[in-house]
């Protein structure tokens, strides 16, 4: 019932239009009812008395009545279309706004395809229900009442018999409606499940193809589609049964009229005109009853849609602003985690986490996969609220801050950067719509986006496809970095922001980032320890707890996780590389290397057939060595024909 109440409040702004459309529909429908009466007059009075004047008068009134009917038809339908489309617009607007407010937790639980089906199909079903029920009910109830009155006036006896048959029609209607509504809910559920799976297979097409799972996916799709086929046929067939029964009841009525009316005409208690009019009115009565019965499918469809929309609208956003949120004008960037405990679904992920970060400090989080580094970033961005403890920024508990004013001061590069389809320029400008082209260019240069954009025919105007499908992982990351710095944020969160870059690009981007990090609180999350060496403080996490803190120099001296991680990464990277190496001929050159030479995985660093600009590698001193420290060997990558040459 609450559901109905909610939709009634949505209809409120259009109440006058609704009344207008109902009135014009009633007038439109009732104007059509005069025709049988005119027929009666023509048969009984014009034909019998050859009254030509009366005939012309009747014809004239028919023309007039039908002209008016057209006007009312136009008005009523314009109002109806307007109301129903406006309503659909309003609900979609509300739904979208609501979806934007829902927390990330909701999105991890609810599938995207289902949401799309809610916003598109369910709203359309609801709109159809409102349109059809308004039109059919408004038009037909009055017709039914009016005709019933006329029938009783003309011949109460036959009218009574017919009206006994009408409740049967209602029983028929209610019975099938119930069945069809349950089936319809089931069908919509199945359809939204299919649309969710469809969205997933389309997004995951690379995985499907690379595992050669096309046939399995086809089979899965068909196995989901099959029950829908059966169910849809079943629902439609129930509609057919309903219609057949309705027709049988109709025929019963017609037979009664023909038999009873015919004999009354024969014994003179009814005129021929009355008989024809009665029969025509009865025909006109049965039509509206059947069409009201036919509403059942549309109504059950609409109600099913409505209940899913309501379920969505009733989902309470987890992250809400407090009553009088503080709008952050300026941010210094001092952060304080106080005994934070957090878990996604009850399972503890962050345990008693306390840390103070001074404004402008550069903090690095390192630690094994799953240790909770990204979770700390999620909490700081208030994507989730802590279970206990608190996070404060500049002395304000972040739960007391106005969300928009807070988040817009933070620049974020998420672990899995997402880009919108559109141009490179549009994606960078996403952070700030009013950024000037110069500002966009400066951000792009800083993030080393310029380097690959130069080679593109359309430059910054290049369309990048869905989630940057036309770009490499590293290129996507660079755009994400440019986007995050465009806003000149006071705090930067870089979650594996440079992990997909090759060492040269990483060096260049890192250099720019180092420059940018000055005077900004920066949180860097990285697996490659070489990128966090010059952080002011390195926080080593394990199982949601801080294991060690300190600078690189201090931590490297300490026995512990950090040193182990560092050693294993360094060892992997290079032990001793001397002399010259021509990568082209790695197989041969490999032999020339000293026996104890351990090589790292080259795959991570360069695509085997990527053309490599050796000049770029000739940076300077230390970097030069770092660029080539992880070379091949163990992995036995065939670098022949790669055209790579490098001095070491
Ligand atoms: N949305 C989520 N719902 C439930 N559990 C989650 C969710 N996100 C992360 N987790 C769990 O929380 C733990 C910490 O995850 P988190 O992403 O913070 O790790 P991480 O340190 O960033 O790891 P990585 O280095 O691999 O990125 C993991 O055990 C993970 O399974
Ligand atoms: Mg992570």
C-alpha cells in the first residue's frame, strides 16, 4: 500500500492535467454513445414517417458530435501522453539521483545490468500501466454506467439478465489477473537477470574469447533464455484463455438479447428501433468490459515494475551527510586515523588502525596483496564508513563534512582507473568542467599523456572507446593521473597509479608527481618499492594492521617485512649487470653473461614486440641502470625480431 501512496505523490503535480484528461476522455467516449439512439430515431421516426427534415437534422448533429469527439480525443490523448511521459521522466530522474547516492557496497551487491533494466524497462512498464489504466478506466467505466442506465430504461427485463452475466466477466478477470501477475514478476526477474548476464559477458568479452568459452557462454545464454520463452508463451496464453472466456460470456449475452428482444418485437412490446438500439448498446457495453479485463496484463506488468522500482528507492544510502555538514572551504591536508576498525561484510579487514599524517606529508602504504591498503583509501574517501574509531581531516571527523566539498579537494587515481567513452580531453576535464584548454594541457603534460597523444592523428580529440578500450593500460593510467591533478587537489591518493607503466614512463611520471606532491598530502599505494623510496613515511601493512613505519633508509636497516619485500624485489631485478648487451640477440648474448647473473621478468616491463626507443633509455646515471635492471633470462622470452637495442 505504501508503494501506491508513493506513486500517488508522484502524480500530484499533474493532478489538474489528470482531471482534464479524465473529463475529456469521458466526454469523448460518451459522445460516441448517441449513435445507436440516433439509429433508433431514424428507424422508428424517419423511415416510418418519411421525415426528410428530421433525417437531415440527425445527420447534421452526427457530424457535429463527431467533430467534437475528435477535439476531445486530441485533448485527452495529449494530456495523457504528457502526464505519462513526464512521470517516466520524473521517476528516471529520481532513480538516477538515488543510484548516485547509493554506496559502493550497494554496487558490489547489485548487478549493473539489473539496474539498467530497472531504470529503463521497469519505468516503461509503470508508465504503460498508468497510461493504459487512466485511459481505459476513465473512458470505459462511464460508458458502462451510462449504457447500463440506458439498457434498464429501454428494457429492464433483458438488461437484468445481461447484468447477471457481467459479474462472471469480473470473476474471469480477477482469476487470470492473479495468475498473470505472479508470472509477470517472475518474468521480469528473469529478464533483468539476463540483462545483467548480458552486460557482464559483453564487458568480459576478452576473457570469454581468451579462454575460448564462446560455446559455453552461448549455452548459458540459451539456458537462461529458454525458461523466458516458456513463461512468455504461458503468460500470453493465459491472456488468450481469459479472452476466450470473456467472448463466451459475451455471446451468452448476445444470444439472450436476440432471443428475448426478437420475441418482444414480434409480439409488439418493443419497436424495431429499440431492438436495434438495445443490441448496439449491448455490443458497446461488452467492448469496454473486455478491455477493462484486458488491462490485467498491463497492470500486473506495471505493478511488478513498480515493486522493483520501490525496492530500489527504498534502499537507504549508506553514506549520508550528517544534519549540518561542514562545508570545507580550504583543506590543509592533516589526516588522523584513530583506532579504526572496519570490515566489508562483518569480516574484519582493518584492525585498530591509527596513524597521523601532517599536512603536506608524503605517506606510502606497502604490504602484501589483500592487506587492506586500498581499503584505507576507500575509508579516507568515505566510500565506506568506519565500524569504529574515526578518521579526521584538519580536525573534522570526515562524517561531519559535506561530501562534495570534501571529495572535490582530493585527487584520486584508483587501482582500476575507469575512463568514460569520449575524447582524451573530455576525460581529463571530467575532474573540472570549467578547466581551460591550457590547464588540461598542463595536466596532460605533467602526467606524460602528451608523449602518446602526440602520435595520435586527432591528438586530444581522439575517442578512446568504452573505458578507454583503445588505450594501453599505462596510457589509461596516465590519463587518470592527469584527471586527478587537474583540480589542483590538496590531497592526492595514488593507488598503484603507475603500476601499468614501463620503467621509463614511470620514471617520467614519477618525476612530475614528485614535483606535484610538494605541499600536498599524498598517499601512495604501491607494490614496486622503488616508487616509494623517497616518501616521508612508509607504512607497512599486513592483515589490516600496521606492521612497521619509517623512512626507506630506516626500514631497510630493520629486520622485518619491508626489508624482506625490498630484498626480494631487488634480487629479482638485478644482481650484477655489466658490459654491453644487444637484446636483439639475447639467446646468444645470454651465454656471455656471468653465471651468477639472475634476471628478472622482462614481460612486466616491455611487450616483446614493442619498438623501444633506445635514446629514451639513455636518461641519466642511476635511472639508466634501473631502466634495464630487470632483464630477461629465466623467462626465456624470445626477443628476436623485436628490434630492441640497448646499451647497458
Ligand atoms: N568490496 C569488497 N567487499 C568485500 N571484501 C572486500 C572488498 N574489497 C576488498 N575486500 C577484501 O578486503 C581485504 C583488503 O582488500 P584491499 O583491496 O584493501 O587490499 P589491498 O591491500 O589493496 O590489496 P592489493 O595490493 O591486492 O590491491 C581483502 O581481503 C579483500 O578480499
Ligand atoms: Mg589495492
